[in-house]
């Protein structure tokens, strides 16, 4: 019927981004209403009066979450937030989600209700409707697939590709916390597995554990940027780590960048725990991922306006492509950045 | 943090439709643009000039497909078709899809390309764009999650709930074939497992095997109905079996129905194989599922027009709710219908 391919290229060599780049080359665009296909936080569809944004995320038990320490309500909440975050990353407003879940019989109705309660709480906070989906049985783990739909005015959309030379690089909130939260949860899980009589000790870790289990999509900053009439020249959300996201923006914009280690926003608890656990907090910020903050660039002329918004840090600037991507460390030394973010297919 | 529930209701008691009914009661609608949430083939969003349709299906290895006999290109093709079928079932036109896949490292790039080739072929045939998605690793089986987006003129939409008393019940194509195809594939797989030296014998089963492996979404009938100015009063696609779909239409419309066994469109090959395998072909049509034909109702006044469209069978009529749902068998005897369609959660 269909021909068989003789070559074999391992997915583990290619990685997720390599696979996406490859798929992009074989997937055509047919409808005039398709403005942007694969390659940004969302697909963009022309609806005449506005652009519609569509994004989809698949969360798999054992890959993206561990139910031994993940409350189902938090999981539902997070699974919605990661999608809303992609809509915000296009400078848009989320409106609807559809939810597909694959569940095994070991779950009770009450467990599924908890999962949906978390999803609905996330929807309520962001004024989004859960409008449909699919429920099916799974022979393996829990699978959650969410597609979010949103909209953005045509002259307000922010792609990854719009960063210009000398633009300022900004990031909301703080970085590395979700990664440290994951380290704490894994440490306590291991202690519990070794000796079930020892209760988990999460004291002094509230902030980072919440960053991991219950991230917030940063819609308030989209509103704040709009209020100050700042139009980001490019934007992406921080799901795989700052370094990986900087590579996406610089590659799509054909630019380089310099970021400054002493400008990276790192919470005190993140830094303290990193010290205790012998982890470099800068590495946690650069490569940890799952912070769901917004990384964006603005024109230098917007610098005075951006200072008016709390919790946005200016961490560096965009350069010509030839300059490459580099971190200036606290001693002023320049180190090339590596995109060593999380890549499920390479694990 | 969040309260724990003490009760435990088993999902296997509730089944998929019970779970969906329950979820519907706890999920609010917030945005004015959300016209229809859970409970039809698609969610319906008001885009001023038209209604937007959104549907999502999750296909799980071991539940929905068996890779031991499922070529990946066919699987990609089918996974798109089942979603397009839901858009057509609202009398709409599909336009875009987003695709989430969970894959294990045992797949090569070439295998994933075959999967996408099938998806892209389905997209090409229906003039649909694959605009984005998510790729991630899976520790268990292959997971395919597709969300399709389409549109329909506001005065043309067909819900499940619009069937009126005395409306005629129509179905496109023929029924039960996909189920017989599955029986053939399972039989040959068993023979192969028992003795790997015996080659599979699929002679005389081309049609039913293709019905199972490579179903076609029935967009041509949406165009034909439009050309004849027939507006279906209700519509659904046949994914879980005719009986189950009749229950959905009758429940949503608060009506009953009578269908006639001798009017059910059953292909010769389906009937022959059913005879050989000791399966009642009427049961295959009523409960088999996966035919992806369109089941719809029309006003009696459209009877002369519907006769002009080939491959549409009028199989019965809608009654008052009190009359219930029944099949009139070939001897004129009336048997109440049972919604014994496929339900993954009850398996």
C-alpha cells in the first residue's frame, strides 16, 4: 500500500526541536486564513477582524508529572496554565480550551473531578471557558491534552521573530524556582521511598514547590504592557529554560544576544535552596524550565516605560547575529550560551 | 491545600457518556462567545460573521489501535479523519488541525514521517492545514491528540438536538464494515500469533479492512446536501455505532425513533463476512462503530430532494419521546434499541 522507508534516524539524536524543524519542512500551508503554522508559541489564523491563536500541549504521566507527589487538582490547574501561557506569549487573550484526557480505571470519578476542579479554577482566574473535549481510557498512564484558543488584535501580535538589534531583553517574575521545586519534591520522594516512616520535610520550600506544582500564566503582564502602550518586538514563554527560549527568539529573529548574570531575577528561596543542594542558581534559571514567565524584547525607547511595571527585569540586549548568544557572568567574563533546556525526546 | 474526597465512584460503572454528562454539570460557560460547550460533536464559538467549530480526539495505542497490524500512514490518516468527521457532523467545513503526539524512542524519524504523511494526505484531501501542535516523549504507547477547527454559517449549523417528530432519519454510505474489518484483522493476528509461518489471508476482505484502517470523513455529503438546499434538522457522525448515535440524537432532541432493519445500508462484503464469522450484520451496523458515516434527520418535505443524492439511505423516522427507540426487524417485529456502542471506559 504505502512504501516502506529503509533508513532509520533515531529520534533521540534529533530531539524535540530537531523533529519540529523537520516536520515544518514537510508540512504545507494551504488555506489563506493560516497566517502562521508550526514554529511559534501558537498557530495564527486570520479571522478578518482579529488573529485567532491556537496552541496545544500534551502532558504524559511519568514524563511531565509524577502522581506520587502531584495532587490532581494542581495537575489540572497546571495543565491549563501551560496552555494559557502560550496564548499570552503571543501578546493575546485566551478564551476557550478543549480538554482530552486518557484515564485508566484505577481513577475514581472523584479523582477526575479533582482534576477538572483544578482546570476550572485556572479557567475562572483567566476568564476562559472549557468548551469540550474527549475522554477515553488509557492502558498506560494518565494523559492530558489541552488545546487553547485565544485572540489578539492584528497590530498587537508578538512573534518570536521580531527582535531587533539593540532591543532590550526583559523577563517577568523570577527564574529557576520551578526547577528547584522539582529537586525538593524528588529529594523528599527518595527519602520517603528509602524509609516510609520519615515524613516529607517541605519547610522553607513553599515558594519553589508552588512554582513547580501550581505555576501561574502571566496574563497580568500582558495587561500591564498594554496599559503602558509597550508593544513587545518579540515574545515567548519560559517553559524549557531561559537559554532555550533565548535561542528560539534569536534564531527566529536571526540575531544574537548578551544577557547579564547579575540581572537574572532569582528568588531568595530559590538561591538558598540551590546553595544547600549544590546547584548553581544561574544554571537553574538558564536551563531549569517550567517557570512560565514571559521573555520578551522591547525597543530601547520603551525603557522608561518598562521601569514603571513591577517585577519585570531587563536582563540584556539583542545583538547582530554574528555576535552569537552569550552570558556575561558576575566577573564580567563572557560565556557562550548553550540551549540545554529540557527535551523529552533526548532524555 | 485542597480537600480530599471520601467517596469513590468507579469510572467503569459510569462509562464515558456518564462521565461526560457529569462533567457537563460542573463546567460553567463564562464567555458570551461560547455558544455551545460540552455535549455535541463540536464546541461552537460565535465569531460574529460565522460559528467556529472545535473538536478534539485522543487516540491511544492499545485502546484505539494496535500497531501490530496498523500501518503508521493509515493511522495518521484515520486520526485526522475522525476529527474532520466531527466538524462535518455539525454541517461545517474543517479548516485547520493541531496535532499533539506522544512517542517513545523506539520510533524512528522515518516512522514519524509516515504518520505525518498519512495526516497530511488526509489534510490535502479535505483542504485543511496542519498548523501546529506538540511533540513529546511517551513512556508507554503512542498517543495522538488532534484538535480540528472549522466554520459554519450561523443559519446552517446542525446540532444533535434539532430532530422533530416525523422527521426522516438518514444515513450516508453503509454500516458495520469497519467493525467487520476489525474482526478480520484480529482473526488474522491471532492466527499469526499461533503460527508465525502462516501468512495473513485478507482475500475478499479489502473493503472492510479499508473501512477499519482508512475511513473517509463524509464531507462530500455536506456539499451534496447544500447543493440540494437540504438543511438537516439534526446530525451526528457514526463513531460508536448507529444505536448509540440514535440515542444521542433522540436524547438531545427529546424524541423517540423507529428504524427499519431492512433499510439499513450494509455492504455485500460486510454481510458475507458476518455470515462466515457468525456475526449478525444488523448488530455489526447497530453496535460496531467506527464507520464515520453521517447520521442525520430531515423534514419529510425534503424527501424528494434527498432521493437525488446517491448513497444516502432513509432508515426510519423520529417519533414522540414516549414511543422510545425501536428497531422494526425484517419480520415486522418491534425491538427496543439499546445503546450498546463502544465505550472505552466500560471495557
